C-alpha cells in the first residue's frame, strides 16, 4: 500500500512544508489554494510556494512584531478566505493556538475581518485587522486600535524559523467537532485531517471546492486540512449563494474540481 502523503508530519505546518520538499509527490508550483469572492468578482490563485511565502511573512509578524509565543491563543474572527488559511498555518508555525470565532476577551491576540471589529475590541492584547479586499488591499483608513495586516505583512521576512520548536503534543486548535467544543493538539489535528482525507477519498490529484465556513471542524477539514493531508488542493468560494447551477458547473469544469462540499 502506498504511504500517505507527508507520513512523518506531526503538525499542520509540517503538512504544508511537505509540499515544498525536493522530490515531493506534490508539485509546489501548481495551485494549492484558489479563492473566489462572488460579491466582488475576485479570484486569487496561490501555489504552494506562494502560499508558504505568505505563511512565513505572517508567522514572522506574529513572532517578531506581535510577540506571540507558543501556547498563546489567537481568536480568528474570519470567514473562509485565502488569508484566513494563511493565518491558521502561521499560528501553527509559531505554536500559537488557533481559535476560529473565539472570544476575543479570552485570548492574547485577535485577528479580525471587517465584520468582527467591534467584537475584536474586547481583546486585551494585540489586535490585527484584515480588510479582505481584492489583491490583499489595505483599509482606506486603519481601524483605531488595530494593526492593518496588509500594511504590516509585506515588510516581513520570506523565511520563518520559530524561536523554539513547535510541540506536536501541545494544543494547536480549538474548534467544534460534531457540535462539541474540542481542543486538538497538533498531532491530533493532523490525524483527524488524514482520516478526513481518507473518508473523502482524496489523493494528490484531488481538487476540493468548498463553500463551508472555517467556524467548525467540518469546514476546516473540507477547505484546508484534509486537502493538505492528501497533498491535494482546494477552491474556496465566498458569497456564492446566488450562483446558478450552470455557473457552478462552469466553475467546477474550469477549476477541474473533483469534489464539491457545501452549497
């Protein structure tokens, strides 16, 4: 039987790094994350190399500018978006616990899109705002009390090394699984991602289209973690509820989608 992709990975960040290894079964130049926002007409396509570059810059921002440390908790008040995927992998690269839709008042750091800024003000620690504009654009005016991610990240380094190794047995993710809140270590997150990839029948040639949110495990598995665990790729679609079936079929055909999840 063929060994699973990235069989030695013990953290989600190591799943991403497996795409970049010399001789990897995955092609680091092919699309890894493709994103559509059907309210703006935006389409973004990132190869594994480009995605990793964004993750490295964001992890450097976390570690060096925001002074984030392993075991700090980051509330991610973000939709399913390519920048949200970047932030998740950046947290896991540093060892920060990612808490999608977490309570900002209970975390050391909050990362928010435009819709969550009011709630994000309750965070006593660092606050980062994402405009989620096409081409990663900045806010026209930076929200008071927040760093503008799009203004801060370009100057960060293109390579990342954590100050201390990330512990695979430390908590990496707080999410909801089957309606129940659950804390998952890095190892457990990777194991569940592999189980999801097997259940969904994913392999290195799979291309998953997901309209699910990242608010719970189902959406994280579909839109990021199971594809990573399989060496596959993902197409994230936001604000797509008005698409007709003909439009969906056109997208599925043009993106060579092999599995559609969500609606």
